[in-house]
C-alpha cells in the first residue's frame, strides 16, 4: 500500500474525499471507523487420559454427538437450556425409545419458557429443581451408546451459550457417581426425600468444591492460571494473594460484566497478581470457571463460580483432575491470548 503522502500527491481528490467521509463519521458518531476484531479465538479440543477438553461450539458438537448416538439412556442436569438443536436432539432420542430425562433449575427463565414446554410436548420427562436461597447451577450430560460418557463443566446449553469463553470436559469412561448425582437431583425435583450422596473426586459438589480450590492454590509452587466469571470468595482471594507473595506466578482473567470483580482485581494487583478483564468479541461472556496449578498438576473445571454464593448456597458440580498437562496448556494458551487483548478495567463490548 502506498504511503498517504505519496497517495495524496497522485490522487488528491480521492484523499480529500476519504478525509471528508472520515470527518463526517467522526462528527456523527464521535469516533473514527473501528478496526474489526479478529475471529474469536477458542482453543481446539484436546484429548488426554480418556478425556476431551472442549471449548465453545465444540461443547455443542460433543453434546449433540452424545445425544444423537444414545441408545438406552440420556440424562441432562442443566441450569440454562434453550438451544433449539439440543432440544430437537433430545426429542428425537425420546422418539426412538431412549430413556431421556432432564432436570432444569426452577428459576432460570430461558429453560422454563423454552425448554420445559417444548420437551414436555415431545414427551420428554422434565423436572424443575428448586434450591433454597440458591440455584441448581450444574451443567452435566450423561449418555450411553458408542459416544456415551459424561460431559461436565461450565458451559450452559442456551441458544447463545456456545459463543462464550467457556468449556466442558467429556469423560469417555466415567464412574457411576455422575448418575448417582443425577438421580439425587431427579428425586429432589420430584419432592422425594433423598439424602445427599457420598461422592468422591474427581467429582466434587456444593460445599466440597471450595476445599478443593483452596487446597490446589495452597500447594502451588510455580504457576496458577485462573479464568473466572465471578471471583469474589474471600478465602480464594486471600490464598491467591498469598501464593503471589510467596513467588508463584499468578495470572487471572475476569469477566467484565460482574461489578464485584473490580474490587477483586484491585486487591490481586496490589499483591502482584497479573489480572486482566476479558474483552468481548461480540458481547459474549467470559463464563469459564477454570483453575490450573503448576501446568496441570491440579486442574479444576465446572459450574461453580469462585464465590461465596456458589460454595454456600448453590447446587454445583466440578471435577478436579491431576496430571493433565495438555488441558493446562490449552487453558494457558487461551489465558495468554485473552490477557494480551484484554483490558485493565471492564469493557463490556469490543465495539
């Protein structure tokens, strides 16, 4: 491309016209034309140890594959459910004789307005789980068949969820505890008295999640990588700051739409933590709840925000994994890119 000075000498009228157009745009909108953001970055799926770490639309692809290939069983425990492709796949599975059952949160509007009536018309049993002082926030799909297993993580199944910076993990050979958790929720949603099941890692739920997060941070020796939609729990914040002060490299990416994240960011920066706010490509959320310690020596992902509300009142499910360096590398690459293009203060839109 010719330098502007050379172009002006050769084509003065063209340059004057271009400057006029830019000037009119500035007067009308208060800004010059913005350079378009690149295509949103989402890591490719990564597989190790019989598990696959999926991001963004890859989570939807995985979920559809599981539902469409299910033969006898398909169980979904989900906070937000409204994606039309997922709903059609669940209805189709029901029509071919699969035992499809769905539990949704009793307060989530998209699920109640879209998923519940549509699934019930298709003959799919749906139950609404009400959690006192909280929400049923789990995102877990269980299916049998050639692509059976468990898909669990932070990704909702809403119509626009897949654009979010978020992910889930597919386990091809899960233990029976995931079904135990679903059945507990199914019974409670039908008001059947049921004691909380005893679950063991990698599956951790409710109040047991904070202890796993704290233990992981406290054992960190070199690096902590964290992506958080909501980072407000005092114990987690204190432990992150303590890790930074003892020489651990701590990097944190936060969603810009959660106002209390501003206070957390300020506190963490004062302790030497690298903190940035996610810059949306097109209005999507930084919805992940992921933590990697020492390049995957410990890796947590799930539905629970790093908040007092999540750890105390909500119904949540995370998995805690050990020695998964490929998963850690995937998170660290996403974190590096989003930190480099992020902002020091919340910016809700890239436009």
